[in-house]
């Protein structure tokens, strides 16, 4: 049985990497296919906290490294899994560099996972770029979230060692949302558009608000935490100026059944992001599981979840008029909206279930272990 050491954060905050790590750990415990240990490397207390208070985080990171070194000595992992921090600070890269270098020193295979649309590290120049190339080049394998994201690590990890593992979730709880939608359609309830995510301009929130006045037959539910109080005031000013108080609701952060209820009461999921590190958002996978048509931008790997004209629409970035046009098309055509929602759930079952995610992830772990063993045998010879 392979000895596996997992590094990575757990919720909160409930965003992509944290949710995926939680799913991984739960499935590994049930399947018992590997012997594993986990170090919770969470250092941020909220989404807004990411990128701030770097020195405090450095102290916490030092504790994680000490815990890591202890497990390297006692547990002797054969494979180490490391979600890249992708931090705005160089300190974040240095932490990852220490994890990778110590792991290789103990002859473990290193699997790095990029939970984003690009890696900030790869944009460094000069001696920092040289250092990044040396560190990432020591990884046994790299995981990206979609085929479109393979080039992100090109030049740092050999193409044959880059694997695509899309995010996946447990779709069971979201079947309730799909069932509720059929009941909503029969009752001819007012139409609703749903956004779930960080309330930040680059996530497309401003574009949603600017499109709302052009979509008079629908209300808009926005779920998530504000990126800043300044942006909250800016968004509320748009709502007040355009007279949207009765049709735009900011729900705050929702989780568990409350979050699923938000998906159940929606008719369309809207996600016009242009966030520069967007990869394969978990919230879009949740929308597929809930049987919702999705209107979004072609950012990161989103076009691998939303097939334009089949289970939703891809719209240009920062184009509220185009966004409103597609939303109106869906809200005016019940048959099309329901058909696209059914296709979303079908696509989820085929590509984005938790079982499929864990199976693909475990295959990367196995291949990395075999590759490390082969290298060890070659070195001995």
C-alpha cells in the first residue's frame, strides 16, 4: 500500500482547493487504497484575507514545515501531494519550494496541483524565474484543471508529466435542486438568476448588476463574501441608481442546505468572470450538478464545462449587454432552459462527479509512484 502525504488547506474558506482537499480526504478514508497522512496548510481565515498579513502567514507556514519534516522522518511517504499556493507573495513560493525540495531529499514522488488558470510563479523574471524552473522541474507530476491549462506549466514541467484532473463533487445533494426546478417550472414562479462566488469586480459581479436592468423578468441572487467594503458600497450604488432593490439580493455566504436551496430556487447560473487566475471553479461544477444552464465567460477551463449553445452560453468578458441578451433568451424560452439544464446534469455525471475526480487523481498518484520507483532503480544501477 502506497504511503501518501497530503498537504493542503481545508475549509474555511470554502473555495476550490479547500473543497477538493476535503473531498479527497473523505474518499481516501472510505476507499482505503492508500495509507495517508494530511497536514492542513490553511493560513487564510477568509477569501479577503488571502494576500494580506504575509509575515503572520510566514510564521504559520514555518510551523507547517516543522510538522512536515517530522512526518518525512517518521512516516516516510512515497508520494507527496502539494496544491501550489499560487500566492501573490514570493514567500508563498518559497514555502512550496521547501516542501518540494525536502520531499525529493527523502526520495518521495512529488505531485503538484495547480488550482488556478495560471501560476503566478511562472511569470517571475530573472533569478526568480530560474529558481522557479529549478523547483517545479523537480516535481514528478503536475495536475491542471483542464486541457486548456496545460500550457500554464509548459517549460517548467515536461509535457508527459502534466495531467488533467477536473474538479469533481458529490452530486447527490444537488439532485434535490434539479427536482425542485421541475416543480418551479410547473408553478410558473418568477425567474431567478444565481451567482455564487467572491463578490469582486473581476468575478463579473459589476457586469451582472449592469445587465440586471436589461433583464426585467428576472431577479438576481448573489451569494458570497465581499472582496472589500469599498466594492460593496460601489455595488450597492449601482443597485440604487438603477432601481434594482426589489430584484437584486445579496445573500452573504451560504453553506450546506442553505446553499443547495439557493441552487434549487434558481433557473440560470451566471458567472461572467474575468478573474486572471480563474481555473475550473467548483461553483460551476455545482451548477452543473444542480441541472442549471450556465452563462459564463471563456475564462480558464470554463469552456470544458459549458459548451456554448448546448448547456449554456459563453459571453464576452465585461460585456453586460451580451450577458443580458443571453439571459433574456433563456428566461423567455422555458423549453430551451430546461433542456440545457438537463444537459448540464448529464455532463456532470459523465465528467465531474467526485468518484471520477478521485479515480483520476489516484491514477496520477500511482503513475508518479511508479515513475519515482523506476528512477530509484536507475540511480542504484
